[in-house]
C-alpha cells in the first residue's frame, strides 16, 4: 500500500523537570523535533513531515507528539523520551502513513506508543457514528 502524507506534531513547550528547583527543567520537544527531522531526511522519507507546535495541552506527560493525516485517525502520544524513542516514533509514523485509516495494529506499535497513548481522535471525514 502506498504511503500517504502524514505529520508528526511535536510539542515544544512541554517542560520536563530536572530537579527540585522550579527553574530546573528542559524542553525535550525542541530537540526531539530536530532529531526526527534529521532521521527522516537521512532515510529519504518524504511521506512524513515534522511540525513543532507550541502546545498540545498534555503538560503532565512530556514529551508529547500527535500523528495526523488526511482521512486518518489522529493519535496523541505522551511520555516520550527524545534520546530513546526517536527511532520508535519514526517507525510508528511510517506505519501510520502506510495504513489506510491511521489505525496501526496493536502488535505493530512500538512499546512507547502502547504505553503512551493519550487519545485517538477520529478523522473529520468519519461518516459512521456509534448508534445507541
């Protein structure tokens, strides 16, 4: 199946605590966005783009990304580590791009995505509603 264009939105405003002091934090999304862009470019991937965004409103679960594409379910994933999960994020994004509707089978999702799912949002084009 051909890959359809998708976007990895990366929250760059999330703060990760680095200690007890209030000003002791980093913003891991900034580095993650750069790392993902580089890995996708190195792999010649053109079906996935990375877009830094100011806030995904999941401040208690940094680092957070959203996978989105036309006519696909959108996934919001938190608790990601830029140093250890970048390859998993790229792999998940490529599987997401290759899927028909954005739903990647549970067994094919990386562990960080299985544990970090915050939400799965249906596409705007969803035509079936659950009947009560």
